[in-house]
C-alpha cells in the first residue's frame, strides 16, 4: 500500500501546480478519445453493484442519493461509514460547506467542519482516526465520496465529501496526460469530470450511482462567503441495504 501511495503521489504532485490555471473546458483539450474507451467504461466506480452487494441510501432534505461501496479497496473507510450509517450517526447532519463544481462537505456533528469521530478505538478505548487507504483503482470522479482529513496523513474520522464537478479543465487534462496519468483514468475524467487534485490527498471509498441530479441541486443552493448554505441542507437519514438489481 505504501508503494501505491508513493507512486500515485509522484504521479499527481505536478497537477497541483497547475490548479489555478483552470481555463477552457474539455472540448478544446486536444485529447484523443478514440482509444481506451472500453477500459474507461470498465473502471470500478462505473460498474453497477452486483445483486446482494451492500449499498447505502442517503436521504437528504433535497432528495435521495444511492451509493455503492468499495470494501475490497478501502475496507476501514467503508466499515467506518457503514457503521456510522447503521447507528444513525449522520442523521440530521448538515452540509457544512458547499463548493459548486468542486465538493460538498458533510459528516460533522459539530457542523463546523472541524469535528467528528471514527468508530475505531485504541487499546485504551480512546477514539482514534484511521489510516489512509489510497488506491490506483479509485479516483475523484464526479459523484465520488471521499474522507475529509484536514490535509493530514492518516487523519480520517467521520467527515466526508461528495465530488460535484462535471468537467475538468483542458489545461489540467493536458498536464495530467503529460505527467502520465493512466489513459483510461484520463479519458474518464475528460468524460464525466471530477476533482483530480484530491487524488492521493483524500481516500475514495464510495460512488453515487443514482442521484447525481440531487448533488447538482445541493451544489446550486445559495451560500455565504465561506461556502456555508444560507438555508440548511441536511442528511435526514441513511439506510444500509442490499442491492436488488
């Protein structure tokens, strides 16, 4: 896992330099989309769950989101999320920060963006954060869920965000291509959008497969200068269910 993290970190570090230069949309990027389309469509996050797989229905004050989980890739993050969901930890929590065309943040019982705890404890029974689980199989595509860690390594608690961005700028895509992003991943970012600057910074553990329109609606609410919605948008409940197909 450490080797994957280091490899991915080297791959993506250069992208961050070009973040301020998000300019034209993908149509002018010059990417050759005639290759790797099959590989792009087969990415783990875009395969529907199999019958009997555990999924989570997230009911919000603006609609329902259905997400599939990736316990084989991010087992601790999934266990943490599912346990919190089953225990009602997230019920009534608001989206404490909304950045349209970037990310929507929630999962903090304090509502400040600084609180929240994981389900894990140390040998003395004290609540602890859990380690990062980076993978080259999961990326911050539009609709991804990832842990929020305040930019600190192995600092995952209960906060998470939804990626809400249907495009990636042409400049960024070209830089990603130049530094060697996997071609199928690059093509998928070009097609569906996302937040590639978060790759190897936050752990992806789930993906919205139904309800992207709800994410878009939440992203469009009026916010103050700090991105806090002027009228609360809340998670009313979560249910862990078996996918029926």
